[in-house]
C-alpha cells in the first residue's frame, strides 16, 4: 500500500523482489537449497553495529530530526532481536534511560500459585511491550493499540518527547498527523 501511494520507483522494485522471493520465483541452488539475492536487493553488513551505522548514521546528532527518523527502520523476525537492536541504538542517544515495568500482580489471590511473578515477567507477547521497557527521550516507538483513531492507530511511528512516571509524551513522526503531540 505504501509503495502504491508514494510511487517510489526503488520501493516498487524492492516490493516486486520481495514478492518474487515469497512466491518462489527465484532460482534455488540445488546443492545448498539457498537462493541468491539480486545485487540491488539490499546492503549486506557483517555486524549489528555496522547495520545500525548504515541505517542510522550520526543518530546522536540526528535523533531530533523527525523527517530523518521517519524514513528509517530496521525490521527483524524475532522480538529478542528487536530488543537487542533497540538497546544498542538507545546507547547512541544522549540522556538517561527511564524504566517502565509492567503490572505483574494477579487480581484473584487464589491464582498466585498458577501464575508466579517470574512467569508473568517472562512473557513476551507480540501485542504487548516488554515487562521492563527502557526508553530515552528521542527514542522511536510504535503504537501497538488503537487509542485515538484515526490519529493514533496500530503502527503509528512516534518519537518520545517527555518521560514521566506513568505517562510517555510523544510526537507523531510519520503519516497524516505528523508532528502532532500524543
């Protein structure tokens, strides 16, 4: 949808290449069972740090540039990789980390034996942030749940502006409502 709306030729080519891979329209090496990616498909890096530097060059100076931030993202297949990349990227941002812990108590005390605190804290569900969310001012976050449609809906990209005890103030950095406070 974004490729269609933006009419970006490089995005159109990339989108077609992804579809070809997903639809098994690429040549598979019979001995290794691996595919060879097109030469213009992506930039290969040797480490996570090199990937971060390639996608977010000079992030310590650019983190307040919301146009710049809104055009960058690293996608991974697993939440643990996202968490590790986020932690590394946040190390480049100035300021102190603020920690937000999820609620880890049970309403019905009879269920305490079935749901120990350690178990609740270990859950990593796709729909929820981690038990120990760590943020800095300038961090980029993605809205997980619709709370103010159509302005704040699933997938809205925001930049953290202020971190308080129970509230995170953020600014929308991508889309129709860009630069609006949330």
